[in-house]
């Protein structure tokens, strides 16, 4: 799901923090915080998604 992809990107960015100058590291930290917030929002939206069949009728997950 989308939240998992966002968390994966966040984790990958964490791997480069030690190789950046302080300004670059601050930028990456801010990006990681933004990705956390976006992943939380995505998780909330994903939990509310209705599952439908091919005809568009609702189904139980």
C-alpha cells in the first residue's frame, strides 16, 4: 500500500544522513518528517477504503 512505500523511501533516506553536510542532513530530516506525516495520512485513508468488485458493487474485505 501507499503508506508502506512512503515508509520505505523514508528509511532509504535515513541511510544517507551520515554522508551529508549539516545543511543537507537537515533537509533530509525534514523530508523524512514529511514522509512520516504523509504515510500516517495514507494509512488512515487506506483503512477507510471500500473494497469493490469489478461491477463497482461493495464487497467485504
